[in-house]
């Protein structure tokens, strides 16, 4: 019986930097493993900037979990 290994916990600072610089393209959501939201954010250009700004604030406050439901790791 094989089990799928869980990916390592995502880094908070990396998510903050990705959200700030390329969040409008959904790269931050792709990094967090949330592919569907990443595609939606990419197609809407970050919800015309509003979605990107909200995501940036939520990531800074560490309120956005990764795809496995884990909070981001602050080193």
C-alpha cells in the first residue's frame, strides 16, 4: 500500500514576497497549492487588483492556509 507523501510546509516570507511582486498573476496561490484559485486570479488579473491586495494583507497576517490546510511556516 503506497501513500502519497505530503509536501513540505510552505514558507511565510516566500508567500509574502510572491504576493507583493506577482500576486496579480496568481503566483502566490499556485505556490500555496491552490491551483484553481491561482488560475482564477490569473484570468481576472488579481480581481483588478482588489483580490491581490486582500490576499497580500491576509498572507501578511498569516490567515491563508496552504492546500493541505496548514498555516504558513515563519522561520
